[in-house]
C-alpha cells in the first residue's frame, strides 16, 4: 500500500504597497492583489474578495470594536454575527473598506490621494492618503503599511481618446491637493510641519527672515547717518559751501527720520 503525501496548498503571493514612496496623484480601488488571499468566515475557508462582497452586501449594524493582531474581527449584520479571521493586515484593510461602505461611500466610488510617507523606529513604513467622495474630502487620514496588499492603483490613462484628457486629469489632482492643504486640518498641518515634507501641487509659503530684515534696515539707517556726518564735516572744513552742506545735512536727517518711522514695525 503506497503512502500518499499531502501537498500543502500554496498561499498566493501578494503585491504589497512596498517600502518606497508612491507616485503622488489619484488612486482607485483594485482588489486583485488581495482577492484570492485566504480568510476564514465563521470558521469556513474563503477568500478576501468573497468575504468583502459578503460583508459589503450585508447591512452592517456594528463594526469591530478594536483592531487586534491576535483576535478575529466580529461584524454584526442583519443576518447575524460574521466572524472574520485572517492576517491582521487583511483585517485592517477590510475594516477600512467596510467602514467607508457602511457610511454610504462604496470604496469603488471614492478616490484616494497619496500625500505622505512615514516610518517608525521599529522600521514600519506608512503610506498616507486622503479620500474624496462626491465633491468632498471625507477622510483626511487613511494609511497602509508597506506589507499591506496593494489594493489601490494609480489612475492613469495610457491612451486617452481626447487630447485634453491628461490636462484635465492633472487639473483634477491639483484641485484636490490644494483643497486638502487649504481646507482640512491634516492638510494645513502638513504645510506647517517644521520638517517641511513634500507638498504636491502646492507652493510652500515663504517665511520672512525677521533677523535679516532688521539687519538690512539697520545698515541702511547707519549708511544714511554716515552721510549726515560727512555733510556736517564738509560744512566745517569748507566755509564757502557751509550753507549748502548744511541744507544737505538737514535733508539727509529728514530722510533718516522718515525711514525710522516707516520701518518702526519691522520685527514685530
């Protein structure tokens, strides 16, 4: 009797977000990188895509209370309890997508915009996005780690039918980045961060160097005062032009006084 050896089922290799900075711009949902990854739904084997459709089609009444790397997520739906068990990264992505869907924003209808890249002391990498739906920034901060399945892909039309299409697409991205930086708290914090992270389609406000302004104005005043002194010395040294040098000294003194008044608020 021959002994049969069981071959373990191969786990599909997944495409991840990776550790390099992503290209800025608009991204849309693409579940192909996670679709066939194994999950357990109520103890039964399934796939990420099947579980996503099952839960998104259900009316979720309660989301999982907290994220855990050891425990399964529990969703309460109209049909009852759904327990989802899998890799914690898949659980996190599922929560992100289902939370949007639960709020009336189907993930396939929203647009993600990449705006920041971060890393931690234990070498984790984070890719940060804001989310747009129906003319609004509905989520200011949504992040994916380097090992998360790449469920977002850059929107790009390699062969547009109309000549103006790429320019409208770029204008669309410029519009939303500038709206994010000007109208959201997270966007404004990105602008104000002292480490000056890269801003996309947005010029960073130039800060005035107050010390240099004061130094420059002080130098100008000292230079003008020097000419007043030179005029007075010329008036003393050359009696024939004393009256003329006196007039020049008075005019230069008035000019110095005016400059002192005009620059009185510099440095405040």
